[in-house]
């Protein structure tokens, strides 16, 4: 080979090497080598899984998603008693159907479902729940939207709820009508949101297990109304500060245990939405709330409130969710006006494989009763795994440990639950 | 004997031609020139793989064989599935598994005694075999080899890692390895034509 030919060959190889080097620099320069394909504000729970998400049935502009869950639970303490715990196996069948609109503007979603519970040894505990719901959104313009939601639920109170009569032969069941409507309008950096809520509770009478006498529960019936206004200002893309104020009125038709439990109250909080490149995002707020009762014997429940929910995508495979809520809840315990419920939780979700999801959570909460000397500390620890078999089936296994320490005698409990779920969907 | 040895090294023969084989005492001079020739050739090889593995021809490579002064014997040839190249006059030559230097020498040896007195052969690889990349990349498949590429460039060609890729434990199987042993690879491991790169899935 001559010198000239060798030089040409060397130059050619050097050009090829430069080309490959330039390609590498372009790839590194975008800074997106690690974040390829990342969707903002996506968590392990919300990540779409095209191979494992149900297809649904397309009808018109809607997607119909039917599903059937069958769960077998072992519960070590079904009555949540401090001693002499009764355990049982519970079979739950939950059919559900959801209808979701697939329009580019506006939205309308409907859903219905039920939980049919059967206890192996304690038949009376097997109550059935159901729900029917719908929600809609009208996109009036790019900056304005109207939304509304309504649901009618048939639910039951868990045994061990201090407001539920312990002597009842069946768990107390009640109907809950929820409705809300509102609008949101955005103008440059400011967004204004106004919402009205209604919650209407209607309790069914219980029967005393030993005497057979009726335990009247309809005195607990109430309507709760609330109006909320929220103004937020986008300081920077990462922070949206907001001020939220709400006024509520809880109206009981009848006296409950001789008390007129109707009340009204307010909550004022300031907070911020945070969004750091979709890795850490959420909302935190703090403020003050107060609930004042019509009956002069019931003292006002008020105090500092704080709350929020923050998601942290530690890696693309792990999400940590932290949340805190504080609210004033109703009670039936004589002399107590209500209770301040504070609960915080920490949950870790991990995507072991594309179709195997692991989760662990820890919850801790305090229910402080106003007017009586009672504080209930509640803890819950759970781990679980979900296996997405394919588009049509998935399975899950979970273990939950819950515990309550209460000032009131006979209200402590420890409970273990192991649940195995299978889901069929289309 | 020294003169015959020098004449067989086709590529380096031009430099050493000036060295007279009639001076048997000038061994040191010849060795120095040999080292100089080797030094001149090293930069050319550095543009290829940085490690000691020099590229070996394999099935699917497209070669341009040029025999100086012989238009009929030169041309573009494809290495077939058995690693053979079908050259005019000399017929099928087994060049698979040889480096480019060794292939040139083999063609010279095939032409030398019977057809040409002092053939000058140069072989240039026009199109390399593709390399293959599978596992946790956006678009697994086979891609054309680009000279001097490393694992990072190979993954970039394949669309980049998916979010589940185990970037620190990438495996490479060398195309010219008959045992198909899996070797660990890092971002800067050079890729050769015919290699298979496997990107495993991570669990945590």
C-alpha cells in the first residue's frame, strides 16, 4: 500500500470516529439521556401500561370498562374488640362498570358497582355496599371550565367505629348522597375556583343483638353543605400559591341523644402547589378551621389545620407518596361535639417488573374528641403486591396490620388482615 | 532469507524496499526501520477499537480487494456465510476470522506462486456486518456499524435506554467469538461488527 492510500484510509477512519463522537455529544447535550420518554407528574400508580390496561368496549364516543373483583380476606378481629377476638374468612364479590367519554373537549363519566360480602362464620356481618356515580366537565373555553359530580352510595359503618352502636346485630348501614358543582377560570397567572358541595347522610335503624329491640339511627341523618373558594397565583412554574376558604353548614333534622348537633364552621388555608420537574409534585397548605355547634352544651372545635399530598418519584421505578389531612368529623358520643381527625400516611410504590407492582404503607392518626377526654391513636401498616397477568386479569395479595389505642376503655384493638384478590376486566 | 521475509509483508514492502538486502550486517538498521514502519501504522489502527481486539472479518462484510495493476483481479466482494470470498482466478479463499492484514497476506499467498510474481494487495472493508442490540432499549434490532462506536453510541442508535434498563450491567457477545460467551460491557466498551449487545432489565 502506498503512503498516499494509507493516508486516505486513515483520514476516512478518523472521519468515521468523529462522526460517532459527534453523535454521542448530541445525545449527551440534550441532557435527556436519563429522562427519555418520562411523562410529567406520572407516578407508579398512574403510569399507563398499554399491555396490561383494559381495552374497554367502544360505544359511540364512550369507552365501557366492566370489571369483576373477587377477594378472599382473612380478618383476625372482625368486631375490632380489645380481647376475645373473633376471626373469619370474608368473600367479597365486586362487580363494577365504568363509562368514560373519549371526547377531545368536555368529559362525562359514569360508573356503578357493588361489594357483596359474605362472612364464612358470621353471616350477619355480610352487608352489601353499592354506588352509582357520574361526573362531567364542560370546557367553556381554554381558560374556563365547569364541573359537576354526583354519587349515590350505599355504605356501612365498620365495627369498632366509636359512633356506631356496638350492640347491633348487623353493622349499621347508611345511604350517602354526594354532589358537587363548580367552575374554574384562569386569567394569566391567576386561577379562581368556586365549588359547592352537598353530602346527605341517611342511616338505617339497627337491631339490638341480645334484646331484638330497634336501635334508632335516623337521628344521625344530616345534610352537610359547603361552599369553597380558591384563588391561586402562579409565582413561578414550580410554585402556585393559593388561598382557600370554605364555609360549611351541617344540618340535623332531629335531636341526637338529646343534643342539637347542627353546626356551621369555616376553614381558611394558604398553601402552594409544588411541581419540581415532575419528580416532586403535590400540594401543601396550612391554616385554621373552626366548627361551631348550635347546642350550647357542645363546645366549639377549632384549631390549626394543615394538610397536603406530595409525590416524589425517587426513580422511574419507585414513588413515595406522603399525605396529611385534618378535618372535623361528626360523633354520636354524648357530651362530645365532634372530633378533630388528624392522619398522615407514607406510601412507597415500586414497579418490580412492568407487570409486578409492590407497595407498602404506613398510616398514623389521632382522633381528638372535643368536650370529652378521649383521644384515639390509630396506626396501620400494610404491604402488598399486584401481579398484572394480562389485559383481562390481575391478581393481588396484601397484608394489613391495624391498631388503635384509645383513652376510652374497651376501645383498643389489634387487627390483622390478609387479602387475596383476583380481578377480571375487559 | 531476510529479503524473502521482508518481501512477503505486502503493505510494508514499499518502505523496506529501499533497504538493500545485500547488506547482511545492517540488522540493527532494518530492525529500526521495521519499528518505524510499525509506529507509522499504529495511529491508523488507533482509529478503530481501542482495545487489543482488532477487527476480524466475518460473514456479511463487503470488501474491496485491490490488486495493484490488475483490474481483472480487483473488485468488491462479499464474505459469504461460510466465511469465504470468491475471488477471480484464485477461487474461494477462506478470509473469515482473519484480520484485514492477515487477509491481505492470504490473498498475496494465493496469487504469488502461480499467478503473479510480486502482488500488491490491499483490502478495505466497505460495509461492515451490522451489530445487534436487544433488551431494554426503545428499538431493539440490528443497526449498521459505524467505525469507532462504543456501547453508548450503539444504545443511542437503538433509541436509548428504556426506563427499566440496567445501565451498569450491559452484556456484550463478540461476533467473532465461536463460544458466544457473555462479557460485561461499560459505556466506553468498543463495539465491533457482528456483536450482540444485551441490556438487562433492572428490578430496583
